[in-house]
C-alpha cells in the first residue's frame, strides 16, 4: 500500500482514538476538581491548572447527605442486568433455534413474521410503556423490586437475543443437528449436546448486547422504582440537580463505565479469532 | 465545635462515630453539624425523645444538592435520633412531578413524604394529608411569613409544610455599580448615570453595556446577564418575572394569567408580549451558551463572578457570599426591575407610571407534604417538623447549594446574616428586598391550578421558540394562548376557575 | 431387510414420487442419478429428515414410518464433511455410542478401534477442524459405522474430495464397510463408474423415481430405458433421432441396413443411442471435429454430424484440430435403439 | 400435540406476549381516553386524541427532525464504522488495543455519558470552546443555537454508536472468504476497486442488518436529548420520543401521549419495513 494511504489511515486512527478517549480524560480530570476549579473556566491538568480535590470520588462512597452511595445501586444494577440478560439469553436462544430450524405457522403468521414480532418490540419507544408497565407491576406487587425490573428488561432484551441468535443459527449447517439426531439425540438433545456447545461466539455477542442494553437502560429503571431498588443510571441523574456537581458526576461516570469496558475486552478476543462469523449477519 | 463546611457529610459520619463512643454528651447535638440546638417544638432534643425504631419512611425529593442534600442530611439525622429507617430518593426537577403523580393516580403508596415545587398544589391537593393542628401550632410554623403560609394553603386548609421561601429578585455586582470610575465612564459612554436598573429596559441596556468585557480584570471575559433560559429548566419563572410588571396592573383585579371571569388566557396580551420581546432582546448580553442556561448554570455564572447581573432565587446570592467565594460581599440585592408602562386590560391601553410599576413574583418555592396514603403520617410530619426546626432552618439558610431560603420572619434579620460574615450592604439590601416583597400589594403568584405543568410547559415552549428566533414574540404567545385555551377546554373551565380563584385571592390581597 | 412402499414427499424442487423398493441386508446399493434426481431426498426420507406425504418404510417387517429419527437405527454420512466441531475425533466417534447408553470408557474403546480401522489411529485427540478433508470424511464414516446400525447411508461421500483422495478412499471403501455385513448399505453418487464399481446392486434414479435397478454390469449393457442409459453412461451417450422404414434405419443423411449385430424394429421413429465405443475412426460418415479433451490415457472427441452430435473415444493422447473434417464409421453392434416412449427396443441376433 | 419445536419457541414467545400484551392493549385503550393529571380513569372520548395528533404540528415536526437526525447519524456511524473496521482489519500496530478502545463508547450508559458531554460542550466552562479559542475559533454556541445543539446531539450519537457499526462490520470482515480477493488480485484490481467490487457486496447482508437495527435504536433517541439539550433550544432537538415523553410524563397527558405513541409506532413499523425492502433491493438486488 502506498505511503499516502498509510499516512491517511494512521491519522484517521489517531484522530478517532482521541475523539473516543477525550470525554473520558475530561471526566477523569473533572472528577478531581471542586467548584472553584470549574467556575474559573476550562482547566485540564491537576496541580498545574487547578488544585485537585478527591471530593468527587469520596462522595460516591459516602452515605447520605453529601453524596450518593453507589455501592447499593451498583449491586442492584448488576443483579438486574445479569439476571435479565441470562433469562433473555436462555429464552431467546431457544426461540432463535426454533425459528431457524422448524416451520411455525399460525394462520398467515409464519417464521419471518414471528421473528419480526420479536424484533419489533424494540421499535416501541419506552415512554409508551412506562405507565402500563407501572400498572402491571403494581398489580404484581413488583414495583420497586429487582424482580419487576427483570421482568421488564426481559421484554427489552429478548428481542436482541433473538435477533443475534437467529442469525447465528442460520450460519450453523442444519446437517449438524440432523447428524446429532441420527446419532441418537432427540431434537432437544441435539440442541443441548451439539448446537449449544458450538454457539459460544453467538452467545457471547448476544450476551454482550443484552448486558449493554440492560446496564444502560435509564428510563424503566427510573420510572418503575421508588426507594428500595436503585440502578446506576438513575443514581447519576439524582445528581443532576439545578446545581450540578460536575466532580461527582464525572467520577460516577467513570465507575459505571468500568464493568462494561471489561466486556469490550472479552468481545475483542472473540472478534479477532474470527469466530463471530455467524454470530452477526 | 465542628465548623460548617462543604464536607458536612463525611464530618457528620465522623461525628456520629464519636457520638456513639461518648454517650455522656447526649444533650449536645453539635455532632450533627449544627451550631447548637435551638428550642422549639421539633428541636433535636424533642425529636431525640421519640422512638421510631423498626419503622421506615420513604421520602422523594429533588436531586442533590438543591433541597436534595438537606433532605438527605436531615433524614440521616432523623434516623440517628429516632431509630427510624429513612429512605430518600432523589429525582431531577423535570421528572419529579410524574414520579409523584404516577403512584398517586394508581393508588400506590410509594412515598410518605414529598418535597416538590409548591405550584403543583393544584394537582396534588387531592392526595395530600392536611397538616394536623399540633404542627400548625408549632413554634416553627407560627413564625412563617404570611406569603408562605398562603402558599401552603388550599381552600383554607394548610396541606403543605413550609420549609422554604422563594421569590425572584435582582442581584448585581456592587464592585461595579458602586465604582466611581466605572460610573463616570458609563455616564460618558451612554449619557446616563449608572444606577441599579429600575425597569427591564434599563436592565437590558446596562447588561449590554457591560457585556463581553473583562471588567473584573481577571483575564477572562465578563458578561452582562445570567438568566435561566433553558426551556425545560425553570425558564418559565424567569419569563414571568420579566413579564409581570408589564402585565400586572396594580388597579386591575381578577387574574394575571387568566381573566377569572371568562377564563380566557391573557398570556398573549401586550404586557406579556413586551416582556417576551425584552427577554429575547436580553440574549445578546448572555454569556456564551447563556440561552441554554439552567438554574445551575446561572448560579455558577453569577455566583462564580462571570456576569454582572442576574435575577432568580437566592441560591446564586448565597453562593456568591460563601466563605470561599471570589466575589464575597461584592454583591447586593434589589427588587426586580419594574415597568414604566403597564398594560391595562380593563381599558385596553398602556398606562404610564412615573415610578416604575413593580410586580414582585412570589415564584414557586420548594414545599413539602405528606401523602394521604402514607401509613406513617405521624412520623412523616415529625420528620418535616424536624427538617424545618429552628436550628436546621438556620443551618440550611447558610449553604447556597441547599436552596433553602428565608421563609420565617426571624430569617429576615440583618444581624443574622451579618453573623455569617456578610457585610452591611450585602446583608441589608438582601433583607430589605425580601421584606419589601412581603409587603407589596401587587404580588404575582404561580398559576396554582390543575394541569399547571401543561400550562407552563406550553408557555416555556412558546417562549423558547421566540428566543430561538423561530417565531416572533406575538406569534409565539398567540400559539401559547391557543394551547392554553385547549388545555382549559380539556380540564374544564369551572374546575380551573375554582382553583385559580385561590391564586387570585392572594394576588388581589383578599386572602 | 428394508422395504419401502410408495414413498412420496411434498412437492418441492426435488421430491420423491411413489418410490418402492426392497433392500436386502449385506448388500451395497449404489444409487445413481444426476443432481436433483432425488437421491439425497430418498436417504433423508428414510432417515425421517424429510416428511412423507405418503408411503411406508418397513425395517424387518416392522413399520418405522412414524418412528423418531434417533430410534431408526440408521446412520448417514453427508457429502460435506460434517463432524461435531466441539468434540475431539475420538469423542466424535464415541458420541453415537454414548447416546446408545454405553459407558464412556467402553464407547471410547470402540471408537478408538473404529478410528484405527479407518486409518486415523494417530489422530484421536485432534479436533476435526485440524484434519484434512479426507480425514474428516473418514471420521464421519467411522462415526456412522461404529453404531453398527441396520442401515448405513452415504450421501455422495466422496464428492467434495479432490481426485486423488477420492480414488484412494474409493479403493478402500469395500474394506472399510466389510464389517457391516448385517447392514443395508446405501451409497449415492452421480458418477456411473463409482456406482458400478462399489455396488452389488445399482439403482438408477431420475426425477424423483427409481427408473431401473439391478446388477451394475447388466444395467450398463442393457439399460431398460433411454433415461437410464443416459444416466449410467460416462462419457455421455449421444442420442440421435431417426426412423425405420422397410428394415432400413435412416438418420440424417445416413442410413444403415440391418446388419448382423442388430435387428431393426418395425417401421416408425426411433432414438438411436451411440456410446463412444460405437464410433470408430475411418469410414463412410463425415463429421466435423469440435472440442477434444483428454481423460486419463484416452482422448475424447466431440463430433458434429449433419444428423446431430456424438462423442468418440480413442486410445492414447492425440491432437485433433477443431474444425477439421474426419471420416468415421458407426458400429451397428454397439448401437442401441429406443422407442419414442423411451423403452429399450434393441434386439440383437445372438 | 406439543412437539419439540414448541419447546423452543413457546417459552420466549409466551413470555414476551405476557409481558408486552397488557401494556400494548392498555395503551390502545388509554389512547381513547382523556386520562390526564386530574382524570385518571379510563373514560371514553372516541378518537378525539387521534384527531388532535393529526393537527399537532409539533409532533410532525419532531418526526421530521427525528428522520433527519437518525438518517444522518446512522449514515455517519456506518461510514465511520466501516472505515475504522477496514483500518484495523489487517494487522495494525497496537491493533487489539485500538479494537478494544473503539468498542468502549458503545458500552457506556447514554445518560451518564451525555452528562459528561454536556460539560464538554459547556460554552464558557467546557473544554471544547476553550481549545477552539486557542485556534481563534468561537465561542461556538454548541447547545444554545439550533444548529449547534443538533450537531452536538449528532456528535454524541456518533461517538456512542459508531462502535456498534464497527463491531458488526469488523466481525463481518474477519469472516469474509479469501477466494474473491485472490480473484480480484489476479485481475489486478486496486484497493479502491477491490473494495467496491468485492468487499462491499460481500458485506451487504451485514450492512442491511446493521443499518436496520441502528435505525430502530436511533429512532428511539431519548436519553441523549433528555440530558444534553432537553429538546432545545426552542424545539430544535425535540425528537418524537422526547416529545411524547413531554406530553406524557411532563404534561401528564397520558391519553394523548398514548395516541401519539401508537401513531408513531405505526409510522415507524411501516417506514422501517419500507427502508428494509429498499436496502435489500439496492444492496442485494432482490426482494426477500
């Protein structure tokens, strides 16, 4: 490849990297500021531009007045996200396998329509569902509980799992299942003994999307909880008062990003092995 | 003694640990961060005597820090004193209403205690528990000023628990306005003397003059005016402040937003249009991004010394005068600018006033209440009473970001503020401005009717369209009036009139 | 013994149409047919992978038409080399045994023996993806055979291998399946030579039907129909339209009187089938040379006659220039005649 | 007969239907009621909410704005994501680190990051204008002008979701067959031509899937607007879902917002279906 292309590519990668990192660096810097360091205009480097303060960080682990303790929300968030992702992944994988291997027919409704029905759930803007979900969870006595949120998140995440896994299974030759059946497996056994062990890349991708969309949901976590169950995104907006403590927000943002950054590393491993081929199409 | 500092939270925890270790100091409550316990119905000592252990209280409040932080602080103290479990949830302003309203409408007992914007009383009154007589008779309550007792009352019954007093007034930099050199230069440049603006036209003029210059010599540009102009962030209050003197004629009774008789919206009447035009015009003296400023930005901007003038709640003023502030004692308060011409809707003419017409806007403030559905009403009221006890109120008043502002007569005491390290002019102008508003006969109150959010949201949207240059002031407000008429239609004129009558009674000084 | 009656599958691109047959244990049946003839469809239908709309399958007199796939006691080797990617070679072969309920150790021992038989004794712990295509297919074969199932089906198992491996595996095949004496072995292929070489009985399929069956040599010598002749001839057989009048066979401008090798049918149209061995260089007919290609040590020459096209084969590598004219003769004793309905009406004197 | 195929599909289908059916039917019912802040019952007011929707200019404008925003942002995300994927597809120094880095924005919570972005774009206290002023530019009215706010939202959307495209497209590239490239190389096709004649067509199925999913997600854009601009200035960044949110939860006009939602839903389903068909036709050259 010629030099021009190479330079262009390097510049592009460099530029984009800066763009990606910039908000994080800014947040990192801001998290060590106090009100004076903020109101005097943009500053960047601690000790040089401003006198650092650890207030932003300590407030996240302080109960009560000054700060919000994020340990509780962190655990709640993790619990809701993990359970809902797991349930969605299990149900979604089964459904996706069914849709990719069997023919379903209910009147004029066929496989493609069922798949569309799953995916179309994501078209619905969350606001639409806020009140009905509220009433539904109220009837179930599930408002402000992890269970209630899991229920709602499953509806949110299931379509994603179905989407990814349907495409993934479409890439696994049908003969593999047939072979398992000729080798003495029931259709269900074939799935569990043969297809599932070969679906790890797809499950990783689907699981990743579930985690991302679950961890990052704000709206339902916000509407359907009161005081007992608090998720991270909701805690952060509780700092979004008319006077915004930039320092706590920044520290908070960095902490809440951390767990999923680990997910990025896992995903990258699978991606570079090229095993996600069928997982995304 | 523990100094009050911004590290109050950690300090409190530390203090609590100390307290646990030394039970002998039982009557000394300084470990809670107050200077001393003050006598009163719900003093620390009185609250300490109660035992709510094993019971819990759910509280919804505003985001941290405004009101949210004192709520959390006092919840923590209340829990320590009584043994109760107090859960506090913090919600941004824009969503506070729905977070309270959805459980109300669906009969879900979600929160015992609610902190919210007092103007929502028109919607919430059906769901609130009236304040029991024994709290009305409490020492703290009897000192609450008439305006804020009025704010807490609905159809003659007190259903909100006053814990904050709010109004808009003008804040300005004395280091500029009182500076002889600057005054001389201003006179030379403009041909008129530099005085604290008496009308909004003056305000705009002064703001424009001082815009985009480094008049405090710190190397950064300074600006003329910081205002809350972000659509969904309390901008409606700023607009009402600006429009009130043009639209609220002291001799015209029977409604400011609506004609109480016909329930026709007055929002597109010439007075409001003039107010909006001046608001639009003022944008050129805003700091960069100023037309997207929320209250927090305004506080940072004026409180941080970036802008010359500002008007809104007390927060920026208190912030500017905190110990670590760069502009401490360089600010003073004054009544909101008035209007030389006022629209008289009875005669359909502009009346000229030799002394500018002032229409102090008793802007909605924070209030609190107990839900009817609560199963812990007594504890809930005890908590509110404790929240607002004499010692706590004094403490909260001193911390700008808490957003708690004078609402008792004892708070309007120059010596108290001087005791905080405020100098003469800063303290005196503050107290006199606030006191005078209490005495005004031409006050404007919020539209405390059912569906107030719809009205305000519609108005804010129209104002924002004019501010963004998408529509002219008249067109924008015509659009708002049309929407208001539709909302009125949907809600029902009679229901609305019944509610609005409460407001008009206060405005017409009949309440 | 496997008996199928009136097997019919739902209309699709390829479907079975009323197929009946009786397969005897211990035999290797090669099923020959072009792509789309219904070979795979037949195997899949037997296996239960493709639903039947009509017909019965009886294994040793027992009707297994409705039996679930896993209980059918059949194995199938696919054209693509498919193994379980997540299992080692050993576990791949042990897999069906484990499903039969054998203990792990026993299953692995049996699998190991089987893998040694197919020549993979050294690769037990590799993953299939680490093997060559031929080795992968051996694993698949081992997995199919290890079960000792009553029916062993192989669906064009060599089609995706390269030439050399194909030849090698084909040669080994009889030895590999020698153990499966009790089984019915069905082997599909598109290659006539393979079918004739490997099968005791050859079954010819066309358009979803079995159109002929029998010992390979008989079928080759006397294909009962024109379609059969067409399917089993490689290099391709050429068909020429002609007619018989007064005991003379006319085609194009040529004509042929009855000769000692061939008796002519009564008057009427016939289709004349010429295999390459019916044409020899030198003679009364003139043809234009088309393409010529080499196959092993033979040369195949495509010829254009005024009455149609045909193929000639000569030993050795020879170069023929395209476009030149060539004189050839047609051997009547090698010629076959088919009636307009496709029946073979060739009659010879001897 | 409950066969095994139902074992696979039914749990998910029934779960989803159970969770979603009530809210959906309820929304339909509510849209025919006047439920609002003082009237929380399910009265029946016929189709007047729908009549109001069709006369609601603000809604239709928000829909136009949404279309513009999502089409621009998704195109940018796709183009940039593809470019990035191509750039790190073949060995690059530090490639794995870059890949992880490029994925991270997608993992962050929109609400949280938008709060950070708001401080980044802060016109007098934020870094962007500060840095720009060093180059003599600005101050740029990022959040206070209609164009600025629109662009700010775009930037945040691109920052957040380009990684999504990057991930899908890179995964696709990694699994492409080698043969067509050999053929192209033998033909002597250059980088540019190889891309258009080999890579791009091979990536068509992934492209379609990625675009559709992103369009669906982008059309719901809410959190970013909520935190960054609150739909302003004026109504410059007010998208449909944010508008529905204002009507529904800020103004508490539950009945009306239900009608808005359903109209919106129908429009979205129809237009996404059309877009999907069009993409299929242009990129793959066939229907279905």
